[in-house]
C-alpha cells in the first residue's frame, strides 16, 4: 500500500510537523510512505522512514490519484498549510483536519495579497449573501477576526475535493457533519508514550518538590491561549511561590511583555521562546502544573495535552470543545466565563493540598497510554488507504449528481431536491 502524506515537516514550528514525525515510524512499518512538502529544508532523519519530495502547488506532478492514496494535513496557519490546501482542493484525497475553524487561515491568505474582491467572492460562494456582508464588515474592521471565525468555519473550502475528513474530537466531528457532505472519521490523536529522555511519571512527574511551584504554558500562543487571563490571575493571587514559565512563540509578544511589567510579575514570569523538544520535555518533567487553556477552541484535540499527560503532569484546561469531552479526574477544569476566578481558585487549592492534582496527572497518563498509541492510528490510516477506491467512487457519484441537480433546478420542489440528488448519487455509484 502506498500513501502520499502532505504535511509540514520538522523543523517547522508547528505541532502538525511534530505529529507527522511521531506517527511516521508506525505508519512506514505498515505502508510505503512518500512525504510531500513545499519546505526547502527538513530533518534528514525523516528519510529513514519515507521518501521526501518537494512540490509546487502551481505545477504539481500528480501521481497519487493513480498510485495509492493521498492524505492532506490541514491546519489553521496559512504559512504551513497554504500549499497543501491548494493541492487538496485539486486532487481527491483524505483531509486530516487538525482544525475545523479555518477562517483565520483563509482570510490571512487574502489579506496578504490585499485581494478583497476574491475574499468576498469566496465568502459568498460558501455562505451566500450573509457571508459576503459579514466578510465585508470584517475586512473594514467592523467585525473582528474572532467574531468571523466563530460564525464561519470555511472548512468546506478545503474539503471541496475530499474523499473523507479525519478529525480527532467529537466537537470537530459534529461541526463538520453540519457543513460538508463527506464521510467524517474520528480517531484519537496519536502520541507515543515513550521518547528519549522522558521517564515514566511514576519515576519523574509525580515526584516533584516545591515550593516554589513551576507553572508551564507552551505551544504557539495565539490570542485564544488566554495568556492575559493567566497573567492577571497570577498577579491577583499575590503568591510568590508560583513561577510561570512560558515556552513558544507569542502572538502580540510586545503587548504581553508590557502587561507582565504592568502587573509587577517580572520576577515571577520567564519567557523562554521556542525551544527544541528535548528542552521542552525537560521543562515539563520539572514542572508542577500545566496551564493548557483555549478560548475559543478551534474544535480539535490538543497535542499539548498529550505531551502534558506523557509526563503525568497535572493540568488546568478550559471546559470547552474536546476538553469538555474528557472523562472526570484526568484534568482540572476552568469555566470559559470565569477564567481568572477559576485559575485563582485552583492555584490556591494546589498550594493548600497538591495531592489530588498529582493524582489527576497520573490518571491522565494512564488514559493517554490506553487511547493514543500511534500504532493503532497508523493501522486505521492504512485501512482507509485500502478503501480509497470505494471512497473515490462515492466522490465521483456525488459530483455527477450535483451537476444533475443543477439541471433539476426549477423542475421539482426545492424541499425534495436533496432526496433526488441522493437517489441519483446512489445509482451513479452502483454503475461505477
């Protein structure tokens, strides 16, 4: 079985590149994998498991349509996913939707080109006159990027030629099912339980001393990662025994640095920037509590949470999206409307009695090991690749029936048209 895998590759500063690197050993053990990237450089160790080929989306030497199955990793950062999205919209394959709220990525692409007309045409094609109107208000600064992202996912734009969509949460599954007419497959996000330098939590994460207590935040820290609320809670608490360490790239970094100074937290907050995985694992191994907040959520599972659990580290998460689906006792929740208040309550409780939090981290580790093995995920990917021909027949049938539906407009009541389209698709699928 041959698999064509489109993804950002390490050392790209995105969790999706890390995801591909972690999955690749298990996937290449089950299939012949070709990695496709538009990056000029990648870590050479990836070539132990797969051939790596560069591509230009404007002149793509397509072969996967006749030779194996294509899998496109789609995320919300246009820098890493613009070229992949362009190929995915041209050639049918499976879209791995690491985010389902993708307006940020789509709009930033048009903003960079200053192409208002094309952006508004796209919003109208996806969401009609209302989409065009709200898109215009966003472009003019009346509506914020956050408001548009909540209203319009833009996922159908990326799934135009998709055979199926792979997601990692129930929330993402529900969101896509409402918007697109493609099969949606939910799989637990893969993450290996073992890595070089990472000890089992019974030997490492559960045996931390303190105070001072080390709080960690890491990843790409956009506006939805609630850094301002975390800093506000830390200042309100006035407990110097808590020290916050921030790892990763920070959106609007200057504003956050100014807030740290304004709140008098310079001696309690350390900005480390983006660090290699080994250094981040060492930081998590020595931490007491992880703060992994998302508000709003982009709808998908959290790589950060899996890394936290791998260290048996207790964590505070927002009760929203994928996090709200987690069973009780493996994380501690803060409410979206009460972030500062709930953070203060949890930190005070940790200072008074940390044992319950430590136990939740160990339970999180057990849950993680049971559900998120890369081998299980890779086996499902290979199974889907083996069924690509059947998925392709379904896609062709729906495409042809859609064209037929255009010809039926005005001949039948609009309320019954969808039923006719489904019947046509069924007949075409049986004949193909």
